[in-house]
C-alpha cells in the first residue's frame, strides 16, 4: 500500500490507507470568497494566517494555500504567503496554483517536503509541473483531466490517472509521490456525480494503489444543507479508499473521525474521544451542530 | 486524591509515550520492578475511578489495561526472583453462567483484571456449574467472577454458589457477581460475597481479596 510522506518545518504527515484519514484544509482559496479575494488583492496576508491557525486548531493535518485571486501576481504572493505561514505553523503546506512559475518560487523557499496542487493529464501540464516535483522532491495532487476536459466515466479517469503515473515514473518520481484527485463534481447538476466519484475511488485504489484525494465540498455545490451531504459523502468515500480529502475541516472532522473509528483506523478510539473532549471544552455539543 | 507519582500520573492521563518512556527510564536506573508495578496499580485505580465517575469512556479503560500490559512486558525480564501476582498464583476465574451467552462485560472485566497483573482463567459463556467447580479444584483460585446479563439466570448463579459449597470449596473462594441487571439484592439471593457494579470495581475487589490474606 502506498505511503505518501509530506512535511512542514518540523512535522511529518504520512498518508496511507492503513492510517487515519489526513485532512487538507481548503479554506485558503479565494474562489467564491470575496473578502479573502479583496485582502489578497491588497497583498494583505493577515487573513490567511488567521485561516491557517483556525484550521490547524480544528484538526487540519495539511493546509492548502491558494492565493490566486483575480489581479494577484501569484509568483510574488504565493512564496510570500508560504514563508509567512511556515513561521507560524509546523504542519505541511499544500502549494496550490495553476501558475508553474509561482509553484517554482514557492518550492524554492519551502522547508520540508511540500505537496503541490496540481498536475493535470494534459501534455503542457505534465511537462511543466512534473520536473518541478522531481527537482524539489515534492509530492503532487494529480487531476485526471486532459485537453478534452473533465471525463465523466470511471474508465477515462482511470486511463488519464495511469498516464500521469507513467509520465511521473519516466522522470523517476515514484507513485508514492502522486495523489490522485478523483474529481468530486456537484450532485446539483448531475445526480450520478457521487456514484461516479465513488466508483473512481474504488477502481483507482484497486488498480493503481495510490493515495486519493477529492475536493469534498464540490459534491454539494448549489444544494441545501451542504454540510449534511459533505459529511455523508466523506464517510462513503473514505470507506472506498479516499485517504486525504480537501475539506472544510471544522465542518467535517467529527464524521471523519467517526468513520475512521468504524473502519478500524483509530486505536482504542483515542482520536475520536480526544476530539469529542475538545469540542465539549469549546462548549459544543456531541453531535454535528451544523446538521441540525 | 493522594499525590500520584509521575508514572502513575502518566498512566492515568493515558499518555502512552511518556508512560512507557518512564518505565524504561526506571528500569535503566535499576528501580525495583515491584515498586514500578505498584505505581502502575495506583494509576490504574485512578483510571478506574475516572471511569466510575463517567469522566472516562470504556475505550479508555481498555486502553489503560493495554498500557499496563505493555509495561508488564517490559518489566517481566527484570522480575527475576520477585514474584508477580501471576507467578505467586493470584488467579481469578471468570465466566458467564449457563443459560446466558453475553460476553462483552465479562470480557472487559477479564481484560482489566488481567491488566492489573492477575492470571485470569476465562471459561467463556454458557458455563455449567460443574465447570466452575472443576476449575476451582484444579487451580485453587481464591476469586471467582460470575457474569450475567439476563435476569432469569439469577437462579443459575445461585446454583453455581451452592454447587461450590456442596463440593466443599466455599471456604477457599470469594465469589463476585457482575453484569448489568445485578445488584446487592441479587448478590444476597445468590449467596455471593461481592457485587461489582463495573469492571473497575471488580479489580478493586480482587485487590482487596488478595491483599487481605
């Protein structure tokens, strides 16, 4: 079974289907967040520091960092954001950008083994991103999409994933350093989207034996009671082989800990009980507040 | 709460890393392993108390027994001439009486008692009275734990106690009953010596019995 290791300045995280689910905090991403976008456009990084600290205290294992708001020069701002966060938190960071130059600059100053988000199956992406991963010995999230866009069949997603793994192998990047994003699309526009992503997870785990992520919140986009759907989806996906979802940590951690416990990944229920106590100390109840 | 040693405190807090490290450290300093076990016992008692007060969950009770077992593994090679409870023959026989097949509570009790250093002979579930008598004769155990989850097997619990008396073994052994529907009244009805309201109470009773010799 594949073990992906990533690290911050001091803390190493191991992603593996044998271990508890690793949560990648999604909140530092300007997509659909006006206030964050406005602050990033001003070059103000206070807000991302606050978001990072909050996510870590909510239980995030890795923090995704995307500063790509409209009008922002990511080549400058991404490394700035990364070095600012490295001073404050010791969990690994996920460098999230579609700009290869910004990724290169950020990797240059990163201390530890970074996770990069993301490489795609199209040639231009494979040619620019994979050499960076090799050069900096990083791990990377791979999206099984290509020139034709997002595939809707399990077979096509599997095919592109295998293609990315091959391209990586040719450069000497081991499959432990590739995490496949199985592409959670919204159920709001396609009521089969959940079924497809679950089948993709199952197939990729079985045939390629790699670690798997999804942007979990996408699944519920446009629907009411999003947290309910996100939590239920995560439980189903983790039981199929999802190992490191990108999530709003505070909103899903209780379900994730519960499913880890159910799946035998939480020795003596220690993590589950610890989180329960933490919630209780904060004055929260024992169940998912946002569900009610 | 009396002042706990650092080791007992680490066990009470279920701080696995610190607890096992302290055991290693003490062994390196050639401290008496029996003293280390005593400190562990003090920690186990605290965990039991926290559980009884509903401050710890059952998974944590089980984890404390696991930690104690891990410590015992480290200690065993150093015990040499000093006798552990097991070697000195401190045996506890336990089982669910005939007519009842529930074993969750019984297993928890067995685990915890074993974690406290006793040799536990677990006869399983649906155990006939003769089997308890036979095992008591064979081992000379001084403690017997009877478990029941169904209230209609209370007469069977009494039957076990009576059979032990008939076999002339009643003086040899103290009998503890436990299980969700049991209480002090049931104990009287059966003629048992103790009623344990939960697994950690059972451990305390075993310690009482064996230390009062």
